[in-house]
């Protein structure tokens, strides 16, 4: 892949210096006597809280949710229940939201004690639970708790849909000059339950201002339902990417020869995963497994140009989708309520602030 006057060999996986921000921390694992602190504010934690309250109520009365396990209740059904459902079930759900919000506030406070988080002004909350009204209420309640405790930090829902945020954020892993002459990129979001793959339209004429980037085509595979081996996941992902390439060509988009990847864990410079990928099928932390290298071998060229593949942590790239919304602060972070609790903290680079000022003046 070539671009006049630019060297692509310096692109690193898991980089701390990114085009818009300096990455201060990510994939932080805080542990105490009860285990990993982040696990108390994950999507799974909310389901566990709901399950416990249901069991207590069912001891003396019926369970208004019936026989459906809490981890199988759909978010859209829970949202509907809040509006028009059985009053007892809605009461149970409100209780679970309150307890979870207290835990989310507590986990946030613990993160704010970290050196890399002490100056944080705003935290975007992403992940699967955020896409529901239940999640939004929990975020709002946790924000209110923090304010009542005199903590000067804003908690806000991620502005993009959680299924699309990481894909959009992938476009910010490399300098925007890489996309000059192109108007779309491929992006992948590997999660503990789902894999998302899509074409991100840059929606810009100069390839530099990515504030209007959006997902043009999208495919999701819930691998947690299928129990695949790691090799099966790679085969399926390659097919998803190949379909995305064909879709982009059909729609007349000019794809950059680039694949951005968000993946759980601590991402090493060479593209291997040091730790934190335990929720993925198979061994993804093996020193002999390198997803970027595998994808480059399977998809060596896009549009006749050599493919470049860059990978970072999935919470990091979700957070990068928020760059346009964070230009009025200096230090900010992201927490993602998924299979686990992803986290990242950022400092806006000076060029980001200058660009924002220029665009505002224009």
C-alpha cells in the first residue's frame, strides 16, 4: 500500500500515540478481595443482579418474568416492560437498575483514583447494555450519584450505537492522510459474544476530517451461540470481510487498502495479545497467534493495493468514535459494559484542539 511521501512501516498495533489523542491507559484490571472490580459493572453483572432479585421475589410470590433465565431476556423486551409491562416485573427491573447504577458509580470512583484517570472530565459509557433504555437509565442514575458525591465528572452514553461505535473508531487508528483518494474503510469489532464487520464511509472530500464517518454496511455474528473454535472464527471473519469488500464495490465506494480491528485484551506492538482475551473462543493470547498477520495473509490486497492491518483494544476503538464529541475537554475516558467492562482513558492532542477551533471558526 503506497502513498507518496509517507512510510507505512511505522504503524503499530496497540499504539499509545494516536492521530487525535494520547492513550493514557486501557484494559486496566483493578482487583480487590472480591475479584476484578470491573466485573461488577459489566452487562453480565446486570443480569446477575436481576436474577438475584427475581429469586428473592419468587420465594414469596410468583416470578413475573416466568421461566426465562435473566441472561436470555432481550433488551428490547426489558425496555418495553419499563413502559407498559407487569408492575411487579417493572418494580424488580427498577430495583436491578438502581443496584447496578450504584455499582457502576462505585466502579467509576475506583477508576478515578488511578493516576491515568484523576483528571478525567467526561466518561462515555458504551457496550451492549448501553443500547437499551435500561442501560441509559442506569448510566443516568450513576451520573446523578457521582454528582451528589461532589465528583466533577460527566457520565454520558456513547453517542454511536454500540454495534457501530468500534467500527467507526477504527478509522482513527491511523493518520487520515492514509485515506486520501479513498472514501471508505473496512473495520472489525471482535467481542466476547459477537463479531461485527462493516464498511465505514468516511463522508469527507479530503479524507482528513472524519467527524461524519458512519457505518455504510454492517454484519454481525453472535459466535457465543455457536461455540466455534478459533480457526472457525477466522474463517467466518474472512468471509465477512470478503462480503464487505464486494458490497463496497457494488455501492461504488473506493475502499482504502486498510483493515482496522478492535479486539479484547492488551495488544502488543507486533499484533499479538498479551492478556485479556479469555472470553474469546480458543487461545487468542498465544504468542504464535497473530490476527493482523493472519488477515493480511488471507486478504493480501484490496483494490489492487497491499493491505495494511492495524489492531487495538476494542474499548479503545469504541472510545475513538467519540473524538468529535470530546473536543471541548482535555482528559476523557470510556467504559464499555459488555461481556466484561472495557476501559480506556485519553488526553486530546494539541492538534485536535487546534483543528476543532479552526472548524468552529470556519
